[in-house]
C-alpha cells in the first residue's frame, strides 16, 4: 500500500489527471502547470492500472456511480440542467475521482507522437496565398527577392525555387503585336472591330458616337443613349430653333414586290377597320407622292392582336412615261417589332420558300478566333511586299451593313400563289433624321445636286456608269434638273411644317465630303432671296410633283455600285494635300461619286391646338457605306446630335406614343414593360430599407409596372356589380329619373343608361364587327384607336366656361355630342378598353413614370373652386401588413443558417402551418397577388402615366398615359360642366395628389 501511495504521489506531482464519469473507454484530461489541458481518448482504465483486475475496475465504477447528489451538483448553479452543464462556457468540472496508479509508457508516447505530428503539419502547411519572401519580417525584405532567389535566406531558397517552377508565377510571353502602336494600326483595328460586331450590330457612326455618347445595347444594336456632355436644354433649343440630328439606321426595312390590286387588298386585312385615316391604298400614298403611317394588326383581328406602328412608301408608278404593273413597297418599323410583323406578312402572303441566302464574304472573315497566331503572322507579313506569302494575304475590309447575319440565312421569301416577294433590307439603307425649323437649311448647305456627266472618267472602273447612262436620256436629265430646282427652293421656307406632311423628294447628289467648310458653322435661312418668288408659293400650295418623288435608291444594283465604288477617305485627304492653295475646295470633276438619296418630310405636332408643327423635319435615306460621309457635313453645318433619350423627349413634347414604351397591347410593349420592371426592381433592392421608399405604406401597389390587365378587369367587375345593383333597385323609375337629372357623384362603375336615342353610325359598325368576330368573349385589353370615337371623347373632355362652349367645340369638329348610349356597344363588346390621354398640371409638380391617375371627389372639386391655390389632397398613410411576416422569415432563415434546432411550442407549430410563406417578400413592396386597384386608395384609380416630366415647351409638368374607358365615362358623367376633365396625379413615392387637366388629342 505504501508503494502505491508513493507512485500516486509522484504521478500527481507530474500531472493532474481527471477521469470522466462515463463508463467504457476512459477520457483523460491532463492539466499542465501553465493552465492548459489536453484530452486523450480511447485509453482503457486497465492501460493506466495494469495491476488492477477487470472485476475491480467494474466494481470501482459501480461504487462511484450512485454517489451523493451534492457531489455532482455542488459546482453548478441551481438553474443549470445537465445539458447546460455539458455545453456551458467557463464551467470547470472538478469532480473528485480516484487518481490512476501509473501510466503505460508506450500508449502515452503514441498519443504524444500523434499530437506532435499534427502540430508539425499545421506549422509546415501554407495557409495563405503569399509567397515565401512575403512571410519574412519587413526589415528583412528586399525588392530583388521577388525575382532573385539568391537574395533569400538559405533555409527558404528551396521553397522559393519550387514556387517559381509553377506556371502561375512564370512570366507570360507577350506577342510582338500586343503593343499599342501595333494595336492602333488600321488593319489591326479593322480586324478587332469586325470581331466585336458579331454579337451586336454597329452602326456606321458607332466609333463617332462611342467617343461622345453613353452607349447601350438594345434590340441587337449598340446605340447612343445620351450625350456625355450636359446638353438637355441645348437639344431642346435645337429642336425648337435650329436642327437636331438623330441616327435611326437601326429601324427595320422590309421590301414587298407584288402585282395587281390583290397586293394591297391583302395588306388591308392588317389595318384598322372603319378608320378615316390613310391605308396602304390611299391615293396620295399609292402614287408614291407621300409617306403613310399605319398601325398593323394580325389579319382580321382588329381591334385585338396589335403588331405595332409602321411607316410605308410606295415606289412611284409612272417614271418618265414608263408604267409598270409590279409595285414596290417599303415598310419601316421598329426593331422590337421585326419578328412579329415579318412573320405575319409571310403568313398573309403565304411566303415560305427562301429565294436568296446570306453568304459571308471571304474578305470579312479571317478565322482569327480559330488561329489567332496565324492571323498575327499574316497581318505582319502582309506589309512586306517582297514576301510571297504576304502578297497572298487576304485584304481585310470593314463590315458594311449587318455583320451579325448567320451564313446561309434566308433574307428573301416568295409566294407561289400570290407572287409576292418579301425582302429584309435591314442595314442596306441608312436613315438619318433632322428635326427643327432649319433642318432644310442644313440639307441645302451640306448637299449639292450632282452635275450632268455623259462620259466615263475611267473605262476600267464602274464608277458612275449608271449615272452616265441615265444622263444620256433627256427626260431623266430634265427630271433631275426639276428635282434640283425644288431642292434649292427649300431655303426660302421658314419651317418644314409648311410643306405637306410626308412629302417625298428624290434626288441625286455629289460627294458631300468635297464641300466641307473649314470650321463648324450654323446654317441659316435666306428668306430675302426667295421672298417674292412665285415658285416658293406654288411649292407650298401644290407640293412636290409626283414625278419628283422618283429616286435611283429603289434600285439595289445601283446602290451596290455606289457603295463599292466609293472613294476612300485616305485618297481624298491625299488629294487635298496636293492642292496648290491649301484649304481651297477640292474639285474631282467626273471622278466625283454620285449618290442617290431620298428626302421625306416628317410632320411635327399634328394633334392638339397648341404648338402646331413643332418638331417637324426631314428624313434622309442613303445607301449603305456612306454613313460618315453624310454625318460629318451635317454636324459641320451646326446640327446638334441627339440619342435615344432625345428621341423619347421629342415624342413626349409632340404628345405621341413612343415605340415600344407606349404600346402596352403589343408583344414588344409587354416585353419592354417586363425588362423595365426588372431593372427598376434591381435598383430598388440595391438600396438599404432605410434609404428607399416603403411603397406599402405609401399605398402604391405597382411602382415598377403598369398592371393594365388587372386595372381593366377591376373596372369591368366594378361596372357589372353596379349594373346588378341598378337592376335590383329599379322598382321606383321616377326616383331614378330625378337622380339622373341632378348632377351628383355616382357610385363607382356606374354608367347612365337611356333607352331613347339613336346609335351613331360608327358604333353600329363596331357592334356588328364584334358580333362577327365574337370578340365579346375576349379577355385581353386593347387601346382605342378609332379616330371618330376619339374625337367625340376629346370634345366631351373639354370644360365649358360659358353657355354652350363645349357644344360649339364639338360642332367645329363636325361631330355629334357624345352620350353614354353612344358607347354602350363598345363597352358591351369590349369592356376592357384603354384610351391614350395627355395631362397637364394646374400648379407646381413634376409627374414621373408609373404615376397614378385618379378621380377627384366632389369635396376635392369644391375645395378647388373655393381656393384656386389648392394643390390637391393627401393620401392617408397605409400600414405595412407584411413587415411582421418579413421579420419572422428573417429570423427563421437566421436560425436555419446557424444550424440550431427550432424548439417551438405547439402554438408556433400551428402558426407556421396556417401562415403560407410566399415566394419572395421584399420590405416595402407588395407581393405578386395585388388587391383591387381601383379601391385600394382613398381616390379611385383611373390609369397610369407612361411618360412624365417638366415640359420645357409648356412651362409646367406634363404627362402622357392611358386611362380605362369605363372609368373615364364614369368620371365625366359625375363632374360639373366647368370641371370636365380634371383628374388627380400622384407619383409612386409621394402621398400628395395634384390636380391636372386631362385631354385627348386626335
């Protein structure tokens, strides 16, 4: 016994060992003198006590287990349970145990060896991405250590040598053509630019725009969105007083060739029925004298299934006394509408067989992606004329036209039954737009008519061979002279709006690069020169003759000749350098290129009574390859260049729908709305909740999207519910008659009915059309575009300050006074109808995108009549019913991420079952399922704003948007005569309503 006590005493002095209370394998914790501790597992009690038998061991454990409770709990507080003791921090289990007698040396050494190996592995293993020399102290580091291993200490040189052998740290072998001087060579730039045009089409002015504009990728093109300089007001002044230049080359051009009247009769199936506007077969348009504009639908599907707006031009039928049965038609449309319109045209004309395919030119494709090193070698050796391989190198040319077309892709289709041929001429004809009152002055100064040429300049080339042949015809020469005379008369016109809308003038001009001015200047008119000229007055009264609308640009062979035989810019600069008098005008003589172009007058603001003709200008059509040759002369004549945003403002000030933003009933408009919603939603998510508006509290259901479908459905349900209530309460007819005579605020959705009165003619036609097409069962909404109905609605929206003023304004338009009975057929056939409206704020305020158009109450109108400075009521603040759910979801997600088990009671489990978790809840936004739009706020919702801003033209806030027709009639029937057309506007991030005047401009 004494020996055992001595051994235990020696062991206790060496280390303090504590045995756990678990049975089986013993876990030993050794407490060192420095306070550290270490556990050793998988050690049996017999290993520590070899002289004690197994029976004694089990007896020992059995004797210790039922010990007194105070010995187990004396070191823990009262509130701690067993689970908390095991995982509590800072709690030491100093339970008294019997000390081991001795330790087996071999087992103890194995445990220590394992720990030493783990420690060495942790020390030698690299835990960071730093290099060896970066692990040294800062006072020992040297700059040469990064590339010279001998600068490192000897103990680290072997590790550094292994790191240097890795491929990541080896020096890259730079190509000889990677320097800037080689990259900026013209041939290498052309190769690089051609490669970058394979995904998105570059316009011919792309490089010019990329240096001065913010570029965006839209509809498969790289387009200039807005200038990098501050030019918002300057662009407006250019549109109002001088000239604004825009590149609209990205518009799609479709060419149709057909014979006979059946050609345009088939096209008539895609137009608006019962419309007094122009069609494909309009006399002025069919002759080729004027340009027409239409809105296309799917065949026999009017007024539903909208395709989009287009502009069209017919080739003149009579040219120099020669008549042709085959008619040629050009259709221009927005690129977002291309696939829908092209597919419908091929379906209507039964075109399925491809005639021509797109074959890639060998001079454009260099296979630089497959063998980039070979291309570099070819490019380098091409400059050596004595090298045979360099002489055989392929000449690299810039991509002209559409460089994204897939090889062997069909772009021309024909019909075996109708004989109609449809061709896709995208990027084959360039199109520029000049906007402003002095746009014709810029044209006349930048362009000069081509001179008569009867002999070839060089017999070996085909330069101007088509022009020489035409100049031999006396009738063609006289026609060209007549076109040139009319073109010169444009300087005597103060504005393009004085000429008939859509006037077409064909012309053949010389190279505009020849007569460039030395400095940039503004083109100004010279009215004194043409003040007493009878020809100018005759031009304004009669317009451009039909014969002068002819142009050689209709012939694709001539356009190809003009593109291929263009004089390079380098040669022109070389000729300028050889002039005897530097800076004098260059005279090329018969070598000067002759370019056929087409001028088309674009009407400005046509609808409405204020600012008539604002924003008018000219469109110029040019063959491809001549983009920069015409662009720079226009800029040098003082034309300010605008982008997509300037085009949007131009349509906003004209109060016309913009494509595709303001066409919610066509596929392109729906796609645009979805993309815009995603962009605005991502921008909203990037801000923290404290720095963004809470639209739930503001009562805004859809801040990033206009839910037109739900708005029309809600008004339809509201109207039906009101009709049912009227039918049930129609026992007392006399009381109802008295209520109709007294103007009061009707209930939501009420439409006054009157059995007496005759239907107008156009409403009967639309009712018959609805019965034939079965459109009464349709569930889609559409926009009302019938001009007769819109004129009657416009007359009804005007207030009357005196007796009979509104009736007089309607009589001026030649329309009958509209009643609710006149619109009953269209409301029954198509209850989901939207109307395009313009809004002008009465007081301060600037409307924004997706602002809400609401109906004012009688109290709001009374307050406005009492106080003329009354801006509008305020929306009461709403409560956020989703905030509690979002916080709960965040807590559950946090618990799940931490890996803790959810210990919830029975009530929490029942609540989790009853509450359905939505797909995604965002703080401040409503989920996808929206409540009733019309009655969600204190004012009844009528529509939404699609364009809105402070108007520099009107000097107040203006907006454009759509309203529901049922709600509009409900509002007009409840308003007094002097308050007709007054609505309330509220931006999505505000509670303030503001009064605005609603009008329908036709």
